[in-house]
C-alpha cells in the first residue's frame, strides 16, 4: 500500500527514529478546542489518533474515560468527529489521521456509510478496540477497498498461531499492546520484555510497521525507542484534564508535553 | 430465524457465537481473546466430564439446597379469580436467589482452571453476594464490582459480601449502576486475566459467559419439569411461565426445558423493568423495541441513542436496571417463542404488596415485576390455566426501598 501511513513510517526511518503517535478524544473538551489541540500537536507528532468517544468503553482506563465522558457531555456527535478530521486535513494534508473507537458507534452509523464518510474526511486509518480478528475480517477488507488502513491489535496474550494470522490479514500498521492493562495503566512489563515480543512480531514480516502503545509516558518512552512507532494517549488526556482544572491553556500545555516526548526519541 | 428442537438454546449459536445469526458474538479487546478461548475450551471439557457433573450436582443439592419448592398460591388465586397461580420459590436457594447457581459453577470452573482469584459484577447485589459465598466456600479470593448508587440502595447484600470476605469495588463512572459495574469488571479482567477468573453475573457478555450462566440456571427448569409432572401427572394443556428479565439468567433457567413445547401449551412470558411510570427512562429493551447494539461484548437489543451511546436506565429494582439483555432472549423474541412485556415500578410495588398480603412469600422487587403481570392476566383466564411465576429473589435486600416507598419494614 502506498498509504500516507506507510510513507510516514519510511520518512521517520530515514531520520533513524520511531514515529510519535498521539491520541486525543475528539471533542475534548469542545469541538473547537480539540481541533486546535490537534493542529498544534501535529507540528511535533508524526501520526495523529483521534478517538470517537463512547460512553461504555470497556478497554479504557480512567484518563481516557474522563476525556470521553467530557466530550460526550459537551455534545460531540460522530459527524463532528468527521468534520474535525476534515478541517484538520485541509491544512495538514500530509499528516496521517487515525480514528479510534468502539464498534457499536460504527454499527449504528452503518459500516458502509461510516467508511464513505471516513474517505470524504480524509481519514487514513481505523482502530476498532472491540472488533478483534477474525470477527473483523469482513470489515477490514471493506476498509482496504476504500484505501483505509484497518489497524490490527496484538497483545501479550496473543498466541503464536493467532499472531501469524493477524499479521497476514493486517495492512500497513500493527498496534502492539505493551501489557495486560486498559489504557493509561502503569507500565508493568519491563521494556526488555516488551521489545522481545515486539521483535517476535517484526520477525513474522519486516515490512509491517509495528507501534507500541499503553503505558507510554515521558518516563518510559525513551526505553522503547527501537520500535517503529510509539503511541501516547492517556498522558495527553491527563494533561487536558489538568489544564481544565487549573484554568490553563490546554493547547499550550499539551503541545509542550508532545514536544518533550518527541525530544526523547530523536 | 428458527429455533432448533432437542438442542439446548445455549448451544444454538454459529461458529462466531451468534444466535439467529445476529445476537451474541464476542466483541472483546484482543487481550481477552486468549482467556475467553481458554475458558471456552475448559467449559466444553468440563460439561462433558462425569466427575465434574457429579460435583456440580453434589453442590447444587447439598450446598444450594435443590430442589426449591413449587407451591400453589391458593389465596392469591382465589382473590383474583381465573387462572391458578403457582410460584417456584427459587429464593429458597442458599443465599436467597437464583444467582447462586451461576456463582457456584463459576467458582468450580475457576478452581478447575487453577486460578485463585475471582471477580464479578453485581447490580442488586445478589450476584455479588453469591459469588462471595461461593468464593469463600471454595477458598478463592473475591472482588465484586458494584455501582456506587447500588451500594447505597442494596446495603444488606453489601454487608453480606463483606462478611464473606469479599472486597467491594465501588464504581463511580456513568450512571453508577450495573452497566458501569460490568464495564469496570471487564476492565479489571483485561488487566488481570492471567491470574484471575471473571464471572459475569447474568446471561450477558461475550458468548461463553451467556452459555455458562444459562447452563447453570437451567437447574431451575429441570426441577420444575419434574415437579409439574408430580403435581399434575403430566404437563398441563395450558401453562404460562412468567419471569422477570433484566439480563435474563433466571428466565432462561426457568424456561430452558420448556422451549421445545408449542407456545399454545407452554407460553413463556418475560417481564422487563418499565421504570417509574412517568419516567422516560426504562430498562426494557425487548418490550419497548430498542435497536440492536453492542454492549459488554455481545450484540443484543440495547437501550441506546441514535449514535450508539448507551442510555441510562432507571428502575426501582437494581437487578433489572440494565440497558441490555441476553442475546438468547433476543433470539426468543425474534423467533416469537417468548413474549416480552414490562411492569412499571409502581406496578411491581403493588404486586409485592398484594403477594405478601395473601401469601407466605416475600418476593424481591425483581420477581415482583413478574407477579405484576400474573396479577394482571390471571383474572382474564380460565381455571384450567396454570400460571407459574419464578419467585427468584427474596425481598430482604429491598428492606430500605420498601420502607421508603411503603412505610413498612
């Protein structure tokens, strides 16, 4: 695939560093504010993940739950998420954007309509937390037909046989969940162990870009910089919550965090 | 969509775990794939293992106290006129409700899998209380996830859980009721699935949990079939089996042996929580025609908005206060084998008052919803119609609510 996502990975490889992926919840804490944050952090992040919030998120920890509930409370709708993506892409057309969320939202919107809308809003990839392999095969192939990357997840509990099949069915990017945890947990596996499993995935197919997420913070990011990419989500959502509480400018604060994260992996 | 005969309903799903091609499944994060697969393999082994079945039957008899009795509610029937009303007093089971069957089986599975920790969710507190009892009995460490609102309104069951040595983890997110407790319990399992077994408190959740729970509560139905034959010599020509439906575990357990019968002979009636009379919130996805959605790892009819956000629900009965429902009940609804309706908070309260006035029976607010339907239809039916209500919980836990609403102890 000559996707924007794979181009980004090959660009950062030339710079001899991992890609930095950031996650924020669309509409946190308002539609306008989250677009501002997105625009600002994208000056430092290589790929931007944008969550479409769900009120029963079974795989998210406290920080992302808080962001999601806040966004929903402030009235964010799925069409707003698309319009954020579209506005963002107007000024940053070369920055990949990945939508992330739970399957019920896509199911209610209608799979085909959802993908049509993704295409129109220039969405590059999709992560659906509760649609694992092989249940996702049909939807993943629909994504492929539309030129949208369906990003498979792999976890420490994924068996070798499953791993092989998942990689075969994956597109340009694979997301490795670093540990048994919801998002935002404290990194409880050693970086060495995480990279061991990461290498196992890479060994299956070197051409796939594998990113590591869950438990990545300013403290831990450096120890994992051998990966193709690293995802930071909860640490950013936490900063948004903190800024709101302290009545500070979330855009500046979050951008500073992302800048610091980037410096650690250069 | 069609029901098959002679195959337990819990086994009538396809390779992906869907009943009728669209209800159920396993919409779970990748991390849970392996523990769910392990559990699925273990359960299919255990349910065919004679030693395990012997153990189950031993504990059902000697620990739970099976069989629970089937009694005629003579006074209530006479007062209402019309059909004969009977009750299967499942609340006689150890702990005071049907939840003990599922809890005991999960504790046995947990032991068989060599895990020392067990976690579970609870609404009314019965699932939690029973799991804490079973954990204590089998030497397991137990954590119960419970909405903060439910902890307040079901104090007697919380006291029991703590007495049994379980830790209650209060859940403050969302509506602070069962829906949030189930989410939080699943999150905990995502983080601890290598050492911990999870018990889902009803016939909801990923496919395997629907199956284990249904397999456990089906004991109620096996007993009932024998008892009916003893009472009436054969299965009478007109029976109505009325059961409340929250997640739907007691209803499935009450009905499972009778699903193959023609509905003109054995009618299955499920009663959901309609909520306060004037409230727009309800917990009745089947009878108030909610759309299909995905909640807690399964596709079922779910109270939700157009976007797919799960609605808050409201019911006087914590055990029925849940926006989703078992996929097997969705299947029974769409195949028209069962009929689903709802009772409001007020109707359930009135039914509770009437039953306790006429009978030596103290049904909790959950089965009071089923009694409300029985009371509504009995006078219109002939004497040869047999109504059997599953009185699946005891009202001791509702002490505070009843006092508040009725001004009595």
